[in-house]
């Protein structure tokens, strides 16, 4: 405060950039963001401004609620100091401002009646009341001025809680902790017989300073005996050249958390923990970069269930110090979670404590201009909901969930990337959550908060995928087996009579979407001046199918003039009789005649070259007739069959007169085919 007055005198005489810079720094350190913003705004206009001054300017703008302007300067700092996450995280916070307000109905925040017009900070539960620190004049204490702020030194006070928002008279703390220097941030063992607190580096009436002349903070310890509290002793990991402060004891007394700017941290003040080893504390362990940042992490509080609360200006937040929470999972602290509005604001919010249920407690904030203590209370049950795929267990993003409260739809929630949403629901109500998502069947889950004795509940809503059916196939020529282009394929639904039509490309393929529990007709046809093909209709059905699947239907078209080879219709050498294996193959063609009784074909028979031409012509004719006679005997109308022998004139390989061939090669030429004459 003294320096501020001196720099103002300099600036009253001349425009001095260095004085502006120092003045901005002073206002920031005495926690006056309005004046700090003004002077940093002057400083950053100069080419001499450092990246850090631009960061501080962004922080002051953010604390004063000027988020768009703050985002600009955070972004500039991030470009100048890309390895420092404070720039990118600050810009992100300004951009995602609404996310801090989405659950603002969860907590009710109340200004405490025992606040004063001075600074009141760091509440802590003790017996039937609250211990906190204040720089007000209390009791018969002598009012001494702290030159840094121009206000008094902090002493610890106690106030008894009589009922809801009903507190007794504030009085000085009963122990021996209070001295003529700062004391604050006390923590107590579960039964109240141990106390750790923060004090200036002050022992036996003497103040000690660091090597650069600053009085650092230290942690001290007292025990309560039958005679009262013992004198304070130093925490064994204090140091004269760094700050050690803000202790908090775990419920079992086995862990002591605190913050310190000792060497080896991530920047600014970090949070550390010591584990009890017999009658002493083990070496401090840094909580790591999921908790600690390049900024300041301060005022830790370890709750009964192991939740760690702390304040930070290095994580994404609303501005100034925000309060965060984290839990230990698989031996590692989870990433810090901002507690959001109304516990956090654009100002400094810190020094939290909570009851065993984590549903009420106290914290400190300067949102009214000075540090004051507020209570918080969860006014509803916190619901964590998950919508997931029943078959795969995968989360379903962007599903819509209707919230029905006591029979009336209240709102619609949308799941995030993890398939989740959170909301505050009222105790004593009956709820139903109806989830829907394209491609899934709707589902709902009911929940009653009547007689529910918890502040948090989970709901999981499984969705089953709607069965999806496709029909795929290929249209090909029955004779050549090659795919056919320009074939019209029609799908007719026998459920509603609707028709769809596609035309095949060069690959002959087609695809249709099918409905569940329906029968269909699929017709393939091709008729033009150059090509006349017999249309074919088949049936497909999705009746009774429960799971998504693709149905297949390849369709072979018979076209006028096609020559269709009947595989494996072979004859013994110099014979025309139908062999048993040939009869079996001819039987396969009977299906064609059953489907198309007017079909007229030419049975074409061929021989090998191992006989005179005239003999082979006659032999092939006898073989063709033999095949015709066989089909007639199986019920095919004789007028639809024509026998024609081609002898050795149309071999399928090299085996012509004068070319040596094996018996197998010659047999390949002893074959029967049929040619489509008409429909």
C-alpha cells in the first residue's frame, strides 16, 4: 500500500512506464483487480510489455467479468509462451463460460452473518462451530497494521453454530495459536485433539526472513491436553526461503496435505502431501500435474470421503482463484473439476470445507469486494445419467432424454460425448427418464427420490439398436455368368404396396433397404430392341428377424439367343446314352422349365474329333436327341425342345484333328448345351 502511494506521486509528475508497471503489480498483489486492470491496460500498450504482464492483464479482465477482452490477451500470451498452459486454459475458460453455469441450481450459497467489514477467510469445522481467520479487531487485542495491505493482521476466531444460519457471538480462538503476526487456515484432527495452522515465520517472539528479506509462511502444530492447547511447534518440512501453508488433515489422520512454493514444483504454489510414518511425517510428495499447474494451487481441503478440494488460478475457471475437486482413482488423482457457479465466481473463491456427506459446508470469496465467508448447501440430489448401447456397452452421444417429474415433462437433456448428462433432481419426487436416438428403440427408466438418503444417484438407460435390413445382389447372365448392366430391378413391398426401382451398372449389383417384419417381391427384367430377356421375380422376407442383417439375392437372367452350358453332361466314347452323372445334371435344368413352361430351347450336342466328321455329326445328333428324350421323360413338353448335333465343329479347347490330347481334354468336347430360342 505504501508503494502504491509513492508510484502515484511519480505518475502525477510524469508519464513513467516503469512506474505504471510497478503500480499495476502492486494493485494485483493487494488484490485490487479493478485498479490493476486499469494500469496493466496502460502497460501492455507499450512494446516494452512482457508476456507475463499481458497474462496478468488477461487475469484482471477476467476477474472483472470482461471475458471477450480477456480471451484476446490470453490468446496473445499463449502465442508468446506456448509451453505455459495458463494462456490456452484462460482463453478456453472465456470461450466456454456457459459450462460453469449449467449446474447452478445444485447449490444454495448464503452470506454468513458473522462476517465483518474486514477480511474473513478460511473456515474450518471444530466441535459445534467454525474456526476462521479475520483481520478485524477482536476482543482486547491490539490493532496492528499489516503494511502489505494497510489492514490488520489475521487472528483466528471461533463462532458457535446454534441452528440453520443462526450463529453465536464471535470470539478469539481459545488456543495459543494467535500472536501479533498472521495466523489462519487451521485444520483439526477428527476428535479435535490436534491442530495444524499457518503462521508467519515467527518463533519465540522473533520474526525470521528469507534470504531476499521476505517473511515466508510456515505450518505450525499444537496438541490439546487436559490443561489446554500446547505451545506451537514447527512442521518439520518448513523452510525460511519458501512458503509452507494451508494444512489439511485426512479423516484418519494419516495424511497431511498443504501447499508450498518450494523448489521443484510446477510453478507458483503447488499442493503436496505427507504420509504418517510412526510419530513423524514422511517426505512431502507433489500431487502431480493433474492437480498442480504453472499457476497457484492453494487452500487444499481433504474431505471425509477422500475428495480433495483446492483453489487454483492455473486451471480453466471463471477468474481469479476458483475451487476445484479431485478424487484418487487407481493410485492417481483425477483431473481437477471446477465446481462451477455459484460456489465459483469471477473473483477469488477459496478456503472451502465440507461436512461428511459433502452436501454442505463453507468457503471464502471476495465477490462482494472483501473476503467473506459463505455457506453452501446442496438443494437437490445430483443425478449422473448414462445412455449406452445395450449390445456393445458403448456410450451413446447426443441422445435425447425427456425428464418427467411426477408425471409432467420438465425438460429435455442431451448426452455428451461420454453418453452422460448431469442434473439436479428434487428429493421426494418420482421421475422417469425417456431416452431416444435415431437408429435405436426408445427406452425409459424410472427413479424415485422418495425417502432417498443420499446426495448423489446414478441412472443407466440402455438402448437397443433398431434392426436394420438390407437386400443386396447381382444380376448376371445365366449363360455367360457375367454381370449385366442396364437391368431394371424392382422391389415391391407386400406390406404397403410401395415400389422402388434401380438400374444396374456394369457390375450388375443392386441394393435396397428393407423394413422389419415385411415380405417383398424382387423383379429383374431387361427388354430392348437388341436384347430380350425373361423377367424373373423372387420373394424375400424379414418376417421374424430380430437382429440387423443383410439379405442376398443374386438373379440369373435368361435372354433370347443365350447359350447355356449344362455342366458335366458328358458321354462315353462313341456312345450317345445318358450316363447316370449326366442324368443328375439334366435334372437340375428341370427347375427352369417349371418356372417358365413356355420356354423353347435347342439342345446342342458336341463330340470330340476322334472319328470321321460325318460319323461325329450323326453321333452328336443322337446325343442331342437322347438328352431331349430324357427331359421329355421327366415331364418337359416335347414341342419346347429341339435336338441339334454339331459334331466336332465347335470344340472348347485345342483338340482338333491332328492335335494330340489327353482323354480328359477330349471328354471336355463331348458336351451338351442349350440355346434359348424363345419365351
